[in-house]
C-alpha cells in the first residue's frame, strides 16, 4: 500500500518553533511526549469539515461537553516506524480505520471516511516526520480519537463530533515480562455490551480492578467472561495468546473482546510459519491444568502498544504459577522477530501490511 494517492484539501498551520530539540530520544517514556502537530476534522451534524493540521495545544472545552458526561468517545492505536533508509512505514492503518468505524457504529457516532483517516495521517506524518524515532525499540505511537462536541447535559447522542490524530514518540510499553492475575470478580465486558469497541468506558471500568491487582504485585489482569468467569477473554491493554502442546490458542473475538490488529497479525504470521492456530474458548481450568502438566509452553499479550508482551506469571485463586523462561519460547520469539523486521523494513512486506509515507 502506498499513501501517494491520498490527497484531500487539508489546511496546514505550523508551529512557530518545534519542541524537537528538547526531546531525549534515548529515554522515551510511553505516551507522555506529543509531537508538534495534530490533524483535526469536525463533524457538523451532516459531514466532516474543516480538515486541518494545527499545532498540538490545549483545547478549550465547555463543562457541558457531552463526552465528559456520557463518554461518547472512541479511539485507536497504531504505530509508524523509520527504516534504515529513513523511509516511514505505518503498520496496517487501514485496519485501524475500519475498526474505528465499527466502534463508531456501536457508540452511535458518525463514521470517519477511511480516506480522511488515511490522508490526515499521511499529511501529519509528513509534517512531523522528524519526530519518528530511529533508536532501537522505539516508534511513533499514533492515537486517532473521536469525541462528541455538543454542549448538552441531557442524555442523547451528540450531533457534532471532533476527530483528531495525535502522535507520540515512544519506547516500550512494558519494559519487562509481565505478571497477570485472573480476574474472577469484576467484569470488563459482556455479550451485547461494548467490549469490542475501542471506547473510553471499557478502559475506565478496568482501572479499579487493575489497580487492586497492581497492589498485589501484578501488572495486568486476565479478564474472564462476565457470565461465569470461566473463560479467558483479554487483558484490557492487549489480547492474550497461549502455546499449549505446540498450538497457538487465543480466545475468539466477539462482543466482549477487542478485535486486535496485532492479534490478527500474530495469527496470520503463525499460520504462515506452519503453526497450528486455534481461535476458541479457552477455560481457565484448561490453562491451569496445562501449567501443572507442563504443556503450557508460552503465554503472551499482543497489542499495538504492548507489541508482544511475554507473560511470566499467572495468578489464580491465590496461587502464583511461574511460566517457562522467555528464552525457551520459540513461537512467540519467532513471531515477534518477524513482525519487528517487517515494521522496520528489514524484510520484504509480502502481505502488503505496511503503508509507505
Ligand atoms: C494500544 O495498544 O494501542 C492501546 O490502545 C492500549 C492502551 C492501553 C495503550
């Protein structure tokens, strides 16, 4: 895929002075540093208008803004990379545009035309291209966001919306392998709910339970189904994958699980490597039994921010189960390497996943 044919009328207002010289690219935190510019479009109740690039700055919002009260907002996460020849590659942005529109439909928000999403992204990346890190393990995290802009405290869908794309040069989301706890009390999402939508409410609901787990020494939760708390769902910040007896197993997506782009890419790469993949219900009891029998060989999270996050401990019913050492994990390490090589342009893009800017 190339971005050359994505031309729309986008006005540009540049910063007077770039903040780039202030940034230490050798010590990038996740998500705290924003680039100089953002892409913005406004929905006036009928169409998306006023497409523009403007300096990243604080926005003024009415206390009656509908998003602040009722959470009518959706977002995405994707990454851009700089190759050895200083080319810019973006990982599967078309998939983010499509998923954002699925979230929009569920949250009763207007869809953002894919060409606006992609053209805005392309223009923004061209202008902020010097912000894309070249340091090992770093990338430019891209956060598209749409939110209601009506000023009204009654409960009804907004008529007007704003779409923004902002970018942040980032290092690793998880600096080391993670410990996760199986959550059997709180519920993240249910059938018929909004779990598959990338909307603020799902993340807000996860904060208390995750914080309680952090206080016990874990990094994240394994959410289980809201009905019986018997089956693995996702981790909130990433999808979950396990290798049992050489097979890659992950929960099938549905109403309550985010249809992760890293998840589906991992599945495709695994299949292309000849690894058997099962997308199905995975009971916690099966997982624990596999750990006890020694047939659970690998466990990891897959997400844009997290990339492939190795899981080294799973907590369940007061017991902490230690998992096999990360160096022994042939499948996830091979998939991680293939995806990293692809993203940084070190191997040919045979699947047409990378958009060149
Ligand atoms: C992403 O991976 O892009 C996400 O949106 C997850 C978030 C917790 C950073």
